[in-house]
């Protein structure tokens, strides 16, 4: 809608990315940037930022919005999707963000584990399988390393804060 209101014609639209037919004048660029900000979007032109955002988006989509985490490892998945050598992506991501892709993935996996624990629909074994942990012990160890508590302690402490439906 923003594009059309400015007389721009998208050629390709993907999550977080739009390619337009027109060359932008400074005036059109400023108008587009301002219109996107009003809609809580940001205009990104620089290729480094675009690549970092593509990596972040892939990781977030894989972990938070996909029913199944890909059966291939994350590095192969990211490399294949972006068609760029993973070693390059990894070094680039670390240089720009000061965190490795692996740590970014782990942080999001742990957030997903927290979410799944609170939903209380899956056992820890099912969560470990769903997120491709080698074992429940590996998941628990990584969870404790990141959060400082075990999954069961986290679940107990967080559930205390929830109001039972009968009390509403």
C-alpha cells in the first residue's frame, strides 16, 4: 500500500524485502523512508545490513514460525537458502553483530524452549526432538547454561506467575 501511494511499482516482494522498478530520486527516497517509518518499517539500502537481516530472518523463521526445524543442520540450511558459503556468512555475521550465528541460533532455540515449556503441550523429550537437540540432557545443559536454571525450575517459577483460569 505504501509503495502504491508513492507511485512505486514492486517487481519482487518477499518477507522483509521489496524490489521496485523505479530508480529513486532523493525526494522519492525520503518520502518512502518517511512513509515506511510511519508504518514501523525501516528502509535498508546497505548490503551488509541486508545480509545480516536475511540471516536473522531465516533463523527466526526456522525456530519460531516453522512447524518443523529443517532436518539438515542450521549452517547448511542458511548457506543453501542464501546461496553463500557458510564460513563467509559466519565470519561476516560475527564481525558485524559481535555474536556468532551459532549463539544467535542457541538464544532463539532457548526462547522457543521457554515458550513450549509454558504452553505445557510437549514433554521435554518432545521439545528436544522438535528443536533437533541430540538428547534431553543436551537441551537441559544448554538451557541451564543460557538461563541459569533447569527447564523444570524455569517452568515451576514461571507457572507461579500465571493466574489459574478458575480464579479469573
